[in-house]
């Protein structure tokens, strides 16, 4: 499936910002960047756009395993890349377990290697932003409804918990307040 290595040097604290579609993850990541934290952007939009250039309109719907492998490879690359950053903390707009959660949400069978990669490359803390109808919007790459976002939220929570995480729920408030909550929780 995918070649990978297990990271034994966990000097960099890895922090995931996750949640269903349209929950404000990218806005929180952008605010963290403004505060000069090292952040890794969500890569699914890039994978979707790359597939469209290859003539595949909805890669996840047409070839869910291929899409998920590309996501897993990209997120694993981000995970590994954190070892070379100067800062001692890295924020991720979604983590490796998100791939498994989405596959399970869509009832797509997958190889055990997907879960193994998640287990072998742990994060220090996982923050989850819950669905918030007031800020939810659809666009060309986000095709889920708000009801689907609620169900995806449940799948994410279930997957992260099954992998041993206790996701920290970020309150629904202004972006700057959400970032302050994260900083205070992490004692930054």
C-alpha cells in the first residue's frame, strides 16, 4: 500500500486540529500562523484539485481508496517533515486518523496498514471543532450537507477514541478565542 517509517524521535509536539467539514479548522490554523506557530495545511483540497486535473471529478467518490492513500501519504509526509522544523510544536489541519474515520463513515473497506500507520505515528494532543451551523458553508470541494457534517463529527470522535486519543472539544466562539483556548490548554 504505502511505504512509511515509524517515528521514534517525538521531540516535536504534534497537535491536530480536526473536525467535520465547515467547522472552522482552517480559520483556526490561519490564526495560529498569524501567531507564528508552525502549521501544516489541510491537503485534501490539493488532492481533489490534482485529481480534477487528471480528469477525475470526485476522486473520493469514484476511487475512495486511491484518494485516501494520497491523503495518508501527504499527511504522513507532513508528520515526518515536522522533525526538521525549528519550533518544538507543530499544528496539523487534520491528522492521519481522519483518513480512517472518513473511510469508516462511508463504509469503505480498507487495509489494516491504514490503521497501523495511524498507530505508529502518534500525535500529542487532538483538538476537535464540532459542527456549527452558523458558520457552515458548502463550496466546490466541500459537498457534504450539515447533517453529514454531524455524522462525520461522530465518526472522527469514534476513530480518534478507538486509537487511544481523548479529543479536546474547542468551544464555538470567535477564532481568536478558539486559539486562546488551545494555547491555554497547551500552556503555551
